[in-house]
């Protein structure tokens, strides 16, 4: 068992620690060894917290020896996105200027995971300032690569966490999502990810100092976990749910709602807005739909989601208006080239006047109402995370067509973030040697329904990770081996 500790699910790791089958120190050391082997190839973990993690693990072992009850994530190592505070560690946002910006306290989700027994093992890479694009490339730490193919992006902005979890460097990753930043890297790296309802988890998204950001940042950004299995995602969800006086947005809603009568209806939308979808993504949605039917869900194809294009326009205008006053300062922090993605977005969505912005606030509410009515009829929605397979690094910053292609690819993530409802990304298998996946979107504060459906998909279609990192040549060799094996099986 000790040779494979990092390969185990987070649930199995914690159970082994609680039952004294392994020590928390052994579990942490297993992951630190894995990090030393793998991180030089993927560059996912930016600030390694080796000594602190060993001290936390030793404290966990002393508590167990004293007969104390350990938490549901006892000893499980987790990574934390570079934009989320860990006490005593710089929160750099991937920016050189913030290299020494040491956090005075844990952010609420870090504190909650610690309270459940998990141990932070390192910060994880992000796009510079979270704003430089979808690809995880920061000024301070460079590029994170996709462990399935180093020539592709791991997605972002929580790409460091997704790559770390996928390769066994951590059992859980803590990222955040305001339009796909947990779910897209989950799909691209073959892991599961949860974007919770707005107000489900307590967080602190103040950037610098005591001032809070504007309404878009307050209502769109949600912290959320990544894990290799839906069961592990559920453990993290249970630990993160709750209130905290530092976040008045967090509401005391139970983690689990009342069971719904009869088979749960699932609306299926394969091509949101009719803007096109890759055949492998279409196949992933079909496979997930079949899995849900087999599990007893009432799965129904529907024409489309509510008001998609209108919602995308509102999202773009609202966020551009919020960024506009600080754009000169932000642009300087992003550096040459790092500003291209946001600059093109702001050209596409010019900032609104005061009167236009007030109108947009009403449009936002009206779109949320339309979605609430849709999800009243269909408690769950099955659709794509990103409408293409993983793409090349920096596509969204290359030129306008690249930006538009990436924005279109993540459109269902963007709209569900605007609406504030939960979404769970779950793998569905592989195509052409790369992971495929879907997302289950649900009613506000019914993450439990989303997790149940994602579990049904995983039960049918399996778990893809942990994996060893691959270069393009490795993947080509594996694909050819798979093709030969399939050919031999066909003719045997």
C-alpha cells in the first residue's frame, strides 16, 4: 500500500490515516516524492509547502495517537490556487510584483479544508493575475502543461490544480470559477470539478487590502474543488459548505436538499446556442446521457438553454464595465502579451454607461429568472464543458478568431456562472488519446443533485486519473498501440 499512497482516492487516503493503516506523514511524503518526480514535467505546483505539510501531518498523527477523532479528509494533501490565501505564504497571483505578498491568514475555503483534516501541500499555477487568458501561464512561474499532452493547454484559470490532481501530486485541488475556470481544466485534464452556487461556499475575494471588488466579481467568482473521483469531490463539497463571518454572501443552506419525486428530469443540450460542437464532445454528451438513462433518470433532449446569446452579451458588458476603471493599472501588471486576451474582450464588449449598466443589472436578474423557470421544469441540465477537445496554449490570446473560438467553446460555463447555479464537470472517457467530459448543471443550491448525476456517469464510464505526464510523442505511441490492440481484437 505504501508504494501507491498517492494513487489512492482522497477518501481511501483519509480512511487509511483514520484507521492507522498509514501515518499522515507517510501519506504526505508519498505525495512529496510524486511531486519531485512529476512537477518538473508539468509545472503545476509553484510554491511547495513541504516542511509545513510534514508538520501538519505529524500533528495529525499525534492527534490520532491521543484518541482524537480525525476529519473526513484526514491527512489528504491538497493544492491551493495562487490567488487563494494560505497563511504565511505569498499570494502572488503569478505576478512578480506580488512575490512577497505574504497572507496573514487562510482564506475561508482553505480553513474549512484544514478543519476537515486536509493538508495544503503547495500553491498551484494560474494565468497571470487570473486575467491573462484561459491557458495557465504566469509571469512568475511560466507555463503549466497538460499532463495528457504537453503540447496542449491544461485549461485555466485553475489549470495548476487540475494538472496536479490528475498526476497524483495532490488528492484535491482548490480553485475558483467565474466562467469555467474549474470546469474547463477539469475536462482538459480528465478530472472532476465543482462550481458551486453563488453563496454556497464562504470565500474572500478581496484582491489587495480591505476593499471588496464590484458586483461582477462579488457574484460571478466562486471557489470550488477539483478531484479525481466524484466521491472525493463530494467530501470536499461537504467540507467547504457553510457560513463564515468574513463572507456575508455565504448562506446557511443545508448541503443536501429534499429528494425529488419520481425520476429526476435531465434536459440535454449538446450544442448550446447552435454555435457548433466537436464530434468528440457530442459523443461525450451522448455517452453521459446513456449513463443517466441506465441509472433511472428521465433524460430528454431539449431545443436549447434559455437566452444564451443574450446572457453572453450581458456577461461581457458587465465584466468589461467593472474592469474599465482599473484597466491601466491591471494592464501594467499583466505585462506585454499578457494583456491581449482582456484587451480583445473589452474591444468586443465596450464598457457601459451608468444608465446602460443599471439596465444590465435588470437584464441579469431577468436571465436568472428565465433559468430558474427552466430548471424548475428540468432540475438538471446535461451539456458540454468546452465544445472542443483541449486546444493549444495561448489560442485565446493569439488573435481575435482565437479569442472568439475559446469564448464560444466555454459558453455554457459562462452562462451558468452568470446565472449563479452549480455545475459539476465529470470525465466520460477518452477520444484520440485525450480526456472527454461533460457538465451537469442544477438548480441553485442543489449541488447534491449534480453530484448524484455525476456519480451515475462515473459509475458507468469510469475514472481516468491519476496518470503519468505525456509528451506528444508518448501520446502518439499510445494511440498507435491502442489502434493495433483494437485491430487485433477485431480480427481475433
